[in-house]
């Protein structure tokens, strides 16, 4: 892998040993995008006991627990001690714990595909969770399907640059006077819809609404995504996954009784295996179109923002990276911010009165 100036890693063939067989191109999901499958069913659901540690409705740990009970192995993304993000494996509930929570950075897969293959060859059940393109890549690598493999994709509108993330963590460490030791990208303790971005170090715990953190603001404004995310080959049911987990942002309209601002999952089953993965959970079937309305993870790929090239051309030499990033954040007009704040306060009051 070679990291480019934008901080993304790309595979590079070694010319000394490459025999030009073309196998890498024939399994590449970007070069060979699959046809979309029609979902079997869409559900709104939440697992009460998992809400606080999970980003959405806590369905992932439920599915992982089932696979562990059957003696299986779970693969998912964790935040490493050095604040990089990569995939890890788990054979116990304690090892699944750090996989919970969305990490808004492209996750390094290391040699995880080989490990999945090895466990499947031993007859073990495997749960692989990741972005749609990671699942498409895994399926392509394995070549043939396996009854023992369950794949769960997180809805995804794009992943930010790991190189930029590393620089940002260093800058946060300087700002907060101490190496950052913990990050929660989506802290729901205040609100799921208006969540906080939280970092910790020896000096304390620093929480800000995600819209006020320049990294998160640039992420949601699609400024710092991998170029392939602007022409995503794997979303819309093209990854071959059994199930899709998403935030059900339309819960207030589509399943009002679940709207407690603590997180509700939209669960889309693409296969019978995916349907049975959520057997045993209370679920409410919801219409796909209404449930996914306005959700970037299901929209057409985000357009490339006008200033993206300018941003990536200058971030490495910026003297004050945080100030530099803030300069690229597009603030919503004041009346929109006031409207959203008032709407949030009113819906909180309504929830308290009704339930
Ligand atoms: C980069 C990214 C973009 C997303 N964009 C959207 C979106 O546009 N719309 C939407 O509805 N939902 C999006 N999500 C998904 C959503 O935030 C939740 O992760 C999902 O609903 C699962 O919630 P949960 O409570 O069941 O899982 P949790 O218990 O919170 O578990 C988190 C799951 O996400 C996986 N994960 C975490 N970080 C990464 C990562 N960097 N790469 C690969 N897998 C990861 C873990 O392996 C685990 O399976 C995104 C998630 C990520 C990571
Ligand atoms: S798969 Fe074949 S073409 Fe691709 S890098 Fe390896 S040897 Fe070269
Ligand atoms: S938007 Fe598409 S290409 Fe980008 S990380 Fe998500 S699934 Fe992969």
C-alpha cells in the first residue's frame, strides 16, 4: 500500500514479481461493480440495552452476540491505541465492545480477508462488518459464497482520509495540551440526532456538538472523502451483503413510537440469512423509500465539493491545521441554524410530555 498526498492508501503492484495475470483487476469491485439487489424487507428497530455504547440502535452487538454464541468469529472496525482505525477480530463479547460506535475514518483491513478465509476453511461461522465496498471486496476475494459467512454493511456515504485524521489528532493534542487517548465520534449522551464529538487526554474530556468540530463538519459536507466515494461502486445493494445497518433519521415520521432521540436503527435485510440474523428482535416493518429519505448513505454519490482539491493541496503545510480546516467549513445560514435548534427543543419537549 502507498499513501498519497491526500492521506489515502492505494495498492501498488510490485513490478519485480507481478506476472501481469490481471487477477487483481478481475476481483476489483470498482472496476467490476455488481448489479443492485432488491431488499427483502426494511425494519425500524432498537436494542434498549445496547443503546448507550452504539452509534445507532445497537443492532450490531446483538448480531455479533448471536454469532459468538454459535462459536463464530466477528470482524469489525476498532480505534487502535494510536488513534488509527483498523479492522480487528473478536471471539468474546469483551473483544466486540471496541467495535461498537462509528469511526468516521477509512478503516485499514490489514490481512483480515485472509483471516476470514482461514476461519471459513476451518468450518467456523464468521461475521464480517464494514463499509459496502469492503464487503464487495471480501466477497470478490473469496470468490465463492459460504453459508457460514454473514456480512453486515454499515450504510455509508463516504470515508475520510486516514492521513488527514492522523494530522488532526496531533493538532487536537496540541490544542488540548496532551496526547489524545480516546475519541468518540458519535457520543449520544446529549442527543442522537445532535450528537457530540468527544476527545479525551490526561488533561480532561472535551465534547463539542459535531457540527462545531471542523473534522466532523468537513466529513458531513463530503469535503474529505476518498475519491471513489464520489462514484461509489458498492452502495444501493451492490455489495452482496446480507444486511444493511443505518441510522433511521426519519423515525419521527415513519415509526414515531420509537423516536426517543437515543438512536433507532434502520435494518435492511437483503437475504434470508440477513432476515434470520435479526430473528428474536422486536421490529417494525417500514417502507424503504420513506425510511431512507434524506439519508446520505442511500442517496446518489455525493458530488465533489468545489474546494476539495484546494483543501487537500494545502492541509499538509498548514501552520494551524484546525484554523485551516475551519476555513473550509460552510456554515448553514443563521435562520436555518435557529430553525433547527428550535425544532430540536420542541421535539425534546414533545417527547418528554408524551413519553
Ligand atoms: C464511515 C461511516 C459512514 C456512515 N454513513 C452513514 C450514513 O450516511 N447514513 C447512515 O444511516 N448510517 C451511516 N453510517 C452507519 C451508522 O453510523 C451506524 O454505524 C450503523 O447504523 C450501525 O449502528 P449500530 O448501533 O447497530 O452499530 P454499533 O454498535 O455502533 O457498531 C458499529 C459498527 O460499525 C462498524 N464500523 C465502525 N466504524 C467503521 C469504519 N470506519 N469502517 C467500517 N466499519 C465501521 C463496526 O465494525 C460495527 O459493526 C456510517 C458509518 C460509518 C462507519
Ligand atoms: S494479481 Fe496478477 S496482475 Fe495483479 S499484481 Fe498480482 S501478479 Fe500482478
Ligand atoms: S461511499 Fe462507497 S466507496 Fe466510499 S467508503 Fe462507502 S462504500 Fe466505500
